[in-house]
C-alpha cells in the first residue's frame, strides 16, 4: 500500500469516528479500517487533531504488563455536568493533576519522583462510550483508534494525598444513580498502585509520542467498574470523605 493510500485510510477511519462522537451514534467496526497498534494510534492522533486536541487536557493510561496503552481525554472540566449519550458508562477514578512536566531523561524516574510531580489528587469521573455497535471486542487497534472509548472527564473534590502512599487503603466507595446503587464496596485500583502506569509513561514516554506535561490530568484505572447510566439523570459518588453529584443532561 502506498503512503498516500495509507494516509487516506487513516483519515477516513478518523472521519467515521469523528462523526460518531459528534452525533452520539455508533458504527460497525468494519467501517473503520484499522489493524495493528501503530494504525490504531495513527487514527487516534488524526481524530485528536480533528477535535482540536493539539495538546490534550489529559490522558487515560492502562497498564498492560510493563507497557501502557494511552488515549487523550476529550475534555476535562470541574463543572459536575455533561451531556448524556446512549450507552454512556461511568468509571470512578483518581484524577491526578501534574504540577511538573515528566519529559524523558537519562536517569530513570522513581515512584517518589512521579509522586512529587503530582500537584493534586481528586475524585475523577471518566465518561466512556464505545463508538462501535458491539464495542471493540478483542481488537486492540479499534480500541486505540476510538480513544479507548473516552467521552470526557470530570474532576471533583480534592482528596487526601495520603491515598497515593504505597499500599494505601482507598476506603469505601459508593456510587448511586437516582437512588439505585451501582457500586458499593472497597475502592481498589486495578494495578494495585495508581502511580504504576504514570511511572511507566514517565520513563518510556507516551506510546503515541510525547510526554506528560504540567497541568494535564492523568487517570490510570477505574475503582468501580463501568456501570451504565441508562437515562439523563444525576449520579452521586462518595469516596475519601468527599461527595460529588454529577448531572448528565438530555
């Protein structure tokens, strides 16, 4: 395949996903011609450019063994509101806001270095929705192309930085939607350490290129699974002695 044909395929795939994001619809995976991790990131990059995310407000990171997957957060806001979308899910997370850049360097970053670069930790709410009719299934390329299903990110009340201490107990987490309990259990990070993926990203760089920068919000995994919010409504999060109520409007 010529470079021109390849670039056209990447552009076409990004255009299909862009329309699904803007129209809040879904598409078949076969309408997004992409294969392999590199092509997935290429479509993701083209999509971010089309959305004006030259420097994203933040990133979601997912640790897979010793490597990470990453995608830009489509928006980050403190206002506890967003638009409801069909099939939208919520993931309650720890929102880490960087107070320093984490560029590549000769000396490896230590966990303590990453911790020092985090200005604040807060309740984070990731809004997620696959733009594929049946989700990405087992296609990593499609998952990456779709920005790992990110819709946007809400930053809530500040939490105690002690929650980032090694082995810290995150305490109980309660998530309710108009009186219906969606999650009620101990908050547990999937990596065991919410800084593990940030440390890998600091030392290896972001997989799509570049590095984490001051002011960006970084999130590394859900504490609550990803329950669906079936209709425009409000949901409430209780974590770390703080309460956040979010409105998803029609």
